[in-house]
């Protein structure tokens, strides 16, 4: 088990270095060995499957990533429960796959439920709660629900500022989301200002 966990860590390091094909090959082997030795419902097997989906996403195999994320989300709901942080993380990954595939309304539906559960279980200012709110705002914008998207982005940005400060990468990412919201509303000058500041 520890050897496979170490292999998963190596694959994560390879992803961090941009060596995505190598990471994918290692993640495929690691997941297969976890499943063979511990079963597909074993928590670390599910984590390995999650990592495999990330690697597929990074090499542009979005449908394969979505298939894995959908299965991991279902299994984690069953094994860990719907409010477990790993289950919620899987919901976020699946929603990202949906957004990448242009299935924005499905992503909005999943992200609304996930955000509500994050808020109930971990609170409004937890890092993953904020990331989920940011992702929901993106999906809302892509659906054309610009006012709701902008309000959610603005509220989320204020929470990022209070929790992490203006220079934190997640705060900056949320600021760029604000710029995209503004541009979608034809408020280009404001969008340019925010982007230039980032």
C-alpha cells in the first residue's frame, strides 16, 4: 500500500513538473494495482482513480476523465457518504469535466448542491467552499446568468480577500473571474482594469 501511495506521490510531482504523459502512465499502473490488491471501493483506490482522472484531463482526454470522476463520485457517496470532503471534491471534479465539455447547466446543478453541502459541513470560508463558489460562478456565466454569476463572484472575492489576502493565487484567480464577469456584461474598461491589476 505504501509503495503505491509513493507512486501516486511521484505521479503528482510529475504533473507538477508538466510531465503529463509520464504521470498518466504511472497513474494508470498505480490505479490498476490498487484496484487489484485492495478493491475498487477502498478509499485509497478511489483517491488513485481521482488522480488518474486529473492526469487524463491534463492530456486532454476530457471524456475519459469525466467517466472516471463520475464513477469515483458515485462510489465515494456510497462508501464515505455525501458530506465527506472527498465526496464533495469528486463532485467538484465532475462539475469541472461538465464545464469543460460545455454541459454548463448540468455543472450548475451539481455545483449548487455541492456548494450548499460544503457550506453546511465545512462553512463559508473553507478553501474548497470558496473554490466551488468560484466554479459555480463560472458555470452560471457560461449559462448566461450574468447577474447571479457576478453577485456570487463578488461575494466570493470578498471572502478570499478576508481569508487569504489580495496576493494569494486563489484570490487572484477569483479576481480574474470578476474580470470575465464584467467583460460578459460589456463592461470592458472595468474588466481591463481588474485584469491589469492581476
